[in-house]
């Protein structure tokens, strides 16, 4: 693992905007986030591939506006082998050299994914079709995926993705550094040696983060929840405590050897730029490895 922050890769996640207001907010965010020179931006998709075209459009806009690489998320629920293959070809033609390959959340009423059931199958398909054209990121869950039958099953799933050809991983966000370090130790004991970058969710709106956490299975420690709830409508105190909490988490992760940080920006610049500056992260991007 890298020894100093300047050796690490720091990246930022965005999502395809909806409507003119969303487009305007993304444009404003890109102007500020681009100045941070992240190693790359990632761009999410919608359930059932509903924002597939939006993902490609946002990837192109992000690269053009910031001059930084952008990595689209690609899921197992995108459709057929042909449609996924066409999408990969379109990404390559657009200059994309990194893909975030995920199983994806199933839309309501959908019992199982499309042609691929698991992310390792998607990774295998991409490698077979494109070789090393794309650096492949996969997801990791330090607190374990909520749909996994057991922690062991979740670790087994992660190891399969690495064996299929994943180059690095980005985790779901969390607020307990021990969960991350325990996960890394466990998969390294299984022979995994790819970089596993912690996902970081800034806290400026605790209600929003609480709702996200309920959906994705991210744990909010009881003491954090109680303190946040104690602030009530005092938004300034919520932001100040959230800023301190996440800053300390990032410091602990980097000091412990995390190979970078991946910020969930939610198409807002201020929370991520504030943390970036607090942590004194570099604004000259390192090479995305």
C-alpha cells in the first residue's frame, strides 16, 4: 500500500443529472471539482439501466469539462451480451479507459439480473471482449452486502471478482474504519492484492445520509446517530460535526495504509472540496493505477 497521500489516488463519484436544474447543478459542481484534479471521476447508472444514455452523456461532459478521466458504472442488469458489448464499444470510442463493473441493484419487480447474475461474470465478459482496454473497478462491502447470505459468502463473491480480472475496488461508504481494515485483512489472507479504495460519504444532511444508509446497509454508529439527532434542526452543528467526523475517518484510513479515497459527491462540490482541503490532498492528480 502507498505510504503517503501524494502516492495515492483520490477520485470522485457523480450521477447523471435529471432536468435543466440538475444539469446546471452538475455544471457548477464540475467547475469546482475539476480544479481538484482527481485521478478520475466515476458516473453511476439508474436502476434497470434507466440512465444508460445519461451515463454516457455525463461521462463525455465530465471529461470535456475537467480534462480528467471518467469511469462509467456498468451493471449486470444492462441487458443482453450484444447491448452490453455495444455499450463497451461506445465507451472505448469516447476515450474511456476505466469501467466500474457492478452487479447493480435490481429494480422493483425484477427477481434476478439479466444475462449476467454476478459482477464476476461481467468482469469476465469485459476481459474476453476488450482484454486490457479498460481498467476494471469492482465494488467492495466492508460491512458486507445486505443481500449476501453471510459475511463469508460476500468475501467469496469479492474474491471471485478479483480472480475474474478486477484491477482495483471501491468500497461502499462506512463510518467505522475498523470495518475497512478487517475486510482488507480478510481478503488479503485469501490472496487478494489489488488496491481497495474506501468510499467516503460526506455528511451535511444527516437525514439524507440516514436514508441512504438504510437502503444500502451502511452502518451509522449509535453514538453518531444519537449526537446527530440531538442537534435537531441545527444545520450548522450537523455540518460541523459531520465535517469533523468524516475528516477523522479519512485521516485514520490514510494513516492505516488505504491506497486513496473515493468521494461520493452527489453532484455537489462544497462537501468534497472542503474535505479535500481539510485533508490537504494533492490537486495534481497521480496516475490512476
